[in-house]
C-alpha cells in the first residue's frame, strides 16, 4: 500500500482496526472515496465501545462510509462487498475500484532459518517465548512483532525493557507484569495486570 503511486477512485478497506482505519483516513484525505468494511459489530474491538463509536463518528464526518457486520466477496473486474450493516433491507452492495485487506498480520520469520537454530515457532509463524521472552534456545530472546505478544510500538518497547531487565539487571520482569488498558469507570481507571 505504501508503494501505490496513484489515487484510487473508491478504496474499499476490509478490516476496521488500526492499520485499516489509518490507511482509509489517509486515502480519504488524499481525495479517494473510502468505504471501511468490518465483519464485527463495531470498529477496533480492543477498545471500549464509546471509543469505537467516537472513532466511527470522526471517520464518517470526514466522509468515510463504514459498514459493520459485513462480509466481503471480491469479483474479477471490480471489488464487490455484500454487506449486512443494519440497513432496513438488511443488505446492500458496495462496489469499489481498489481494495486493501487489513485483516491481520503475519510475522516475517519464515526466512530466518529459525529451524536450523532450534528456535520454535507456532502454527502462525510467531516465535514461541516464555513470560520473560526467552525462546526455546537458551540465550536467544524474541521481542517485538515476531513473538505475537503485541504488535504495537509500546508493547515492543516494553519487550525491550523486559529483556534488558532480565539480561542486564538480573531483574525478573515478565510480560504478565504489563498493565493492559481495560474498561474505565468513574472510580477505577486501571485494572490489575492481566
């Protein structure tokens, strides 16, 4: 997507999480018509419902169409998406000129020769690590996107802190020490570590 050197007339983004929303908003601001297709009942499922609703409102104010509870079915000559998005008739169709599939990530570990080193990977290609980010081979640690413990800058940075604390400071920090953002109430803003 970063190498597209033209402006799609109508970009359909399949996937309503961070990456898809960022590209959708970017191309809308460049001038493309944009439709976000999400199979779930709301955008960015990891966030609180009020945050998801606010983000959807912002995107729609910018002219981005959002279709929830939707399924995608590409056609050879055009991008078609049959949607069930709470419309009165229950169905509608969106036809676009280009599509971006933003429905997940796959680690780029298949050409690292991990099997030769004896480093275990799971069925999805993520390097298997313990709670302190150690791999199956002593002295090899895996941090960042490749370990499947969080594909965000802040979790990757925290991975580096965990490994450094264990290796350099003899401080047994672990992934389970992370504070994950959860639902907020008026009296309690952070839950215990998950």
